[in-house]
C-alpha cells in the first residue's frame, strides 16, 4: 500500500506538463461560420426549447442562440416575433 502511494506521488511530480491545445483551424474557403458566431454588438439571445419525446415523461431541454435556431436548424422558436 505504501509503495503504491509512494509511486503515485513520485509519478505525479515527475510527469511532464501537458502540451498547450492547438489553435482552431480556419474554415475552408467559401464556408461561413457566421451562424455559429454572430457579429459583435448584435442582439442574439439564447433560447431554450423543452421537448417531450414520445414514450417518456422526461423532457429534453436544448438551448442555442436564436441565430442558430433560425438559420442553421431552420426552426423559429419564437413564432410571432
């Protein structure tokens, strides 16, 4: 028991630090990431939709920015606005 604890302590001290995460890749030419990240200063509230799937009483809650609901998914969660 003591040997295992001692070995774990030594390994935790001597293990090298994790490498920093690589920078995200730029989108390919012709592809726009505008729907996922709206322009700064624009009003884009987070909208949550609660769905009750058939066969269960446990609801699923999905939250996304309003732009993503309307442009990417093609759903208007706020009809009449």
